[in-house]
């Protein structure tokens, strides 16, 4: 059964691979599972057909036979549970890898998203210049804690896992910013993720979809 | 093996049961698993001993034999995977319940936390009055989408699950606000959660811990 994924027809990131379908593509490439894509316009994302699949009108979704899932965190975990390669066999190590998924999505990512929201939506507001450094300090605190925990290890807890996949995907949102560059071990960690063959294949696939849509 | 949980010695919510240990207590009560608590001062949460358990210096943590976990999302999922009662047996329904955990924590909760951060930390700022309604509209959008999906069902997808436990815990942060009261079916959903015997037992236990610490 080949799963089908939804993604933006034209990702607002301009093909940089930051939309959340990239995390699902990466997971599928890591485990060697083929997939098909269904690209949606912003209009189609708000229509009843898509809302039946994704109540919040977002991408990605995942359909596989009778199963329809939403939330990239849940989709990546589902893939990791049903294929070898993204979660350890040892049950305690497996639970810890899942803890890193939640740490990435619920502790590290929210302040990074807040900074992006401010940059997109509050740039012309009177408070932007005063508030941005407050947001950046919130990110800096989390990155410092993460950097101390990672130390000089390659991955967060033993072998590469779905926890690393999510954490690196979150950190990629900060690629090229001083915030990330202040933590050299996190920069190297991100590069280790980006240079995995599965990441490269997923990245090229999303870029090809973006480029094809932009050419139409 | 009796698991041990950490929580705030004096919760900043004044005993309203909004700290994230409450979600773990509730899950343990639902499955009938006894537990012990270890209450931490804010100072102890930033010390090396706790940071070894929880790299971001937060509560709760979960220790059970050789296993040490952090992130309430991961802890509740761990409990739900190892005991009956919080996840369906059918594998597709189980994956969908896990999707609701992620929806609660990564789609619905972040804008609610942002509003709380603004109320706590930006109340004296010049921009507070203009920015608060923007934050409330972000919450209103998510609650409207959730309300439409829930409709007149009792729970989000079939029987009560760990997905409902997390979603109701998130919505409780808005209890008594007009934001929640604009969605009568979500108010009723929250009440259905709060009146479960397991929720009541967990709530009373956290309140007893808070009251004991406040009396010292």
C-alpha cells in the first residue's frame, strides 16, 4: 500500500524544505517507503474535502488504505512505529526517542515559530524592534539547553532516531541565523541531518514539486 | 514498579491543576497505576541533578526502574501504550488518537500559551492592548475548527482516549474565559473531562500537594 501525502502546491518557503510535509518525506525516505504526493492550493486546503481529513486546514495529511492521519508529529511517529530504522528496539530507548520528538515539537519549536510570526506579521508594528530580542532570548535559552545536552554526541540519544529527525527539522528553521550559529555543536548536528542521503532525496523531491508548480 | 513523578513544589497556578504534572497524574489515575510524587522548588529545577533528567529544567519527569522520561506528551503516551484504557485496540483508531495528542500540544496549545505569556510578561508594555486581540483571534480560529470537528460527539474520535485527555487539559487553560465560552460544545467537552473520576482524583492530589506546601 503506497501512502499518499498532501503538501502545499506552492510552499511559502520558496522551496527551502521548511514546510512540514518535508518531515514526513524524510521519514519515508529513511525507512525506504515509496509515497505519492497530492499538492494543494491554499484555497483547496480550506475546502470541506480537505477539512474532513485535516480539521485545522493544514498540510501534511497521510492516507494509507483505510487510515487517514494528520499532524506531522503523529505521521512521523506512525511511520517510525511500522518500519525499522527510526526508533530503537530497546523499549526504554524507544520511549526516550519519542520524548525527543515531543521536546522538538512542544518545547523547542514554539518560540521559533513565534519569532517567524513576528517577522511575517508584526514587522510594521511600533513594538517590533523592542519585542524581537525578547523572542530571540526565548529561543536562545532553549538552544543553550539543547546544546548542553547534545554536547559532542552525534545524535540526541544513541543512534539517529525520529527524535533527531524532528529536532533537526525544527532547527533548520533557524538555518543561517546568528541564533543557531551561536551553538556550533547544534550547527554541526543540523549538517549531519541534512547530509543524510534520505534527507537529500526528500529535499530534492519537495524542491522538484515546488519548481514544477512555479513553472506552471 | 511504582513510577515517580516530579512537579512544582508551589505551582504558579495556585493549585488550579494547570501545571503539566496534572496530565500525567490524570493518565495514571485513568489506568489505575499508583505513583509517587517528588516536589521541586524552582531552584532545584535548575540544578544539575534535575537537568540530567530534564534538559530544559521543566517538570514533570517520570522515573520507573531504569527508565527516565521527560515531556508530559511523551509520558502520557508511554502510560497509554503500556496500560489499557487510553488508546483504542484497533491500530488505525490508535494512530488517530495519537494524532489528537499532537493536535492538542502542537496546534491548539501554542497560541493559548502565547496569550498567557503576554498576560504575564507584556501587560505593562505599550503594545499590550493592541496585541492581545491578535493573540485571541489566533486562539479563536483554532477553537472554531476544533468545535466544528467535535460537533455533538462526546469525545474527539470514538471512546475517551489520551487524545481527549491532552485536548481537555489544553482547553482547561482557557476555563472561564469568553474564548472558551463562545464554543458551548467545547465547554461541555471540558466538563465531561473534569467530571471523570480519574480527573477528580488527580486534581485533588495536586491540590493537596499545593496546599501542604503553602502551609509550610
